[in-house]
């Protein structure tokens, strides 16, 4: 379980596995249908990385969703070969406001939502 409130009032609480990267930033770790995701840093100031490791080929859909449930952007939607892949979210390029969003991670039909925050 983790809980945090940053200086901008972004509060998050969840039971997802978390870890700390070598540079001391928080990251989320999530497994879905044979695919392992690491999402860091979270919260992020401008850029967030989604790293995926899979031992098999898979169908992947990753969407950024706002709190109203609207898809803000499609991060990835394709067949992915086994191995390691990285995708970046850039808040400036996407013209995102500070706040809480969800990443919808869909792998071979199985779906999870992960809470993220830009500040």
C-alpha cells in the first residue's frame, strides 16, 4: 500500500506494488497477462516512462484517461513482439494539466487501470 500527497495536492493511495528507482524516484510495478510494466517516475513533472517486458508476443493497448473517463491520448495500440519496450508520456507535448490521470493497460484482452500523477 502506498499513499502520497505532493506539493500540488495530487493525492494517491493504492495497493499496487511500488519500487524506488536508482535515482530515488517512485515507480509502479504491474503485471498483466504475462507482461510486466514499470511506470516511472510517478508522480512526474513532465516526462513519464512506461517500460514493458514480455516473454511472448502480445496485443497491447495503452491509453491515457482523465478523471472524467475521456481518452486523452492513445499511447500504444499494436501487436508487440516479445522483449523490452519503452513508451514515453510528455505532459508538455500532450498539453496535460497538472493532476491525476489513469493509464489503461490492456494486454491480450485483460485490462487494468493504473493511477498516475503529473505535477
